[in-house]
C-alpha cells in the first residue's frame, strides 16, 4: 500500500545511474570494439551475464535495483564483438589450416613426450 501513495525514488535513482553508466558506456565501448582477444571478451560477457542472472534470481523484482537493465547495451556490444572475433578466428585459423608433416606424425610426438618419464 505504501508504494501506491509514495514515491520510492526509484525512478530518480535509475535516471541518475543511467547518466553515470552512459559515461561508463562511452568509456568501455571503444575498448570493447578494439579488443581482439577472445578470452577477454568472453570473460567480460560472463561477468555481465552473472550480474544479470543475479538480478533474475532476486525474489523482490518489483522494488529492487536491476543492474541488468543498466548494463544491457555494454553486454550486447561485448557479445557482438565476441561473435565477430570467433567468426574471424574460425575463418583465419581453422578453415584454412593445412597440416604439416610433423602435425600428422602424432604417434611419434606422443612417444617423444613420454621418454622423460
């Protein structure tokens, strides 16, 4: 009943946090776009997805701060860049891979590894 008559200040808080996160987004977006390491992009996506999952797991989703709402654009950029880098890696490293004779001599390579034991 309280929420029907009084403002919780949640709208003002979201407005303030959105203005703060717009600066964070302006700072992170160029770094995400220029990041070429798949492991870093993957870790960034995992971190943001972890925060989104925590928001979804909360019982009180009507009157709680949803961080996932504020970081959705950063997560989308990181995911798009991750997909792009993965596609480039597949094209450049996997599709054009031609094995060398030493790559195909795998039994001897294994035997060489176990000589020291």
